[in-house]
C-alpha cells in the first residue's frame, strides 16, 4: 500500500508540473507605456520630493527618479545642489489594487550599479493604484503615502522577448 501511495503521489507531482515558457510575461495592458509625473502638489513646502518617469513594457519596468532636496543626506560631492537622478529596472506585478515593483538600482544606461552616490542594491516599491484611465494613473506610495500622478506620454505594445 505504501509503495502504491508513493508511486501515485510521485506520478501526480510529475504530471502536474508544467514547464513555463521561456519568454517574459505580458504584464498589465493598462500600464503599458511611458508615464511621467509632471508635477507634485505643494512641492515648495516639502523638504524633499521625487518625480517619477516610468517606462513599462510587458512585465518589465524602467524608472528614472529625480529627487529635489533642501536637506543634504549625502556627501557634498553627491548632493549636487539638491537635485539628483537615480535609475532602476525590474519586473512588476499587480495584485488587486497594488502595484509591486521588484528591481535593482542601475546606472543611467540601466546596467548594474554596485557603488557610487545614492542608493545601490534592491529597488522595492509598492503603490496602491488609486485610479486609472487610458491616459492617467494615480498611485499612492505605500511607504510614505505620497501621491504619484502619472500622465501617459507614449503607449507601448508589449512584444514579449525571450529570457
């Protein structure tokens, strides 16, 4: 009896496994495109804020982050008079009303960044999707509850690539 259960269990396991295709996922149709955060409400009253520029294609994202700061959190050589750019890329997932971004910080050419000014390593960001339409997307950062109002600049059609 034990041997039968073992053979049956192993057979069911093997038959239930399916090889995933070796191509990137399709992602969310609504998000496909180049999105820009043109302005930030009350930015003159904030100590610091970051503008986002996203390119979302299939299940991948690229983000340019431009930070404006009145306070110096970095070495003087990195502070750049209170304006600096960071870059990240990775994959995203939408679960319910939440956009989950999982990637790494990169150089401006989106190649791996291992040292230098600002942040290195993992880029993890989560946003609540507050509203969406064909040309507008309103996100709320789950980290600091700041709104990120994005405007569609260019629509992209997902062309899945091999991994």
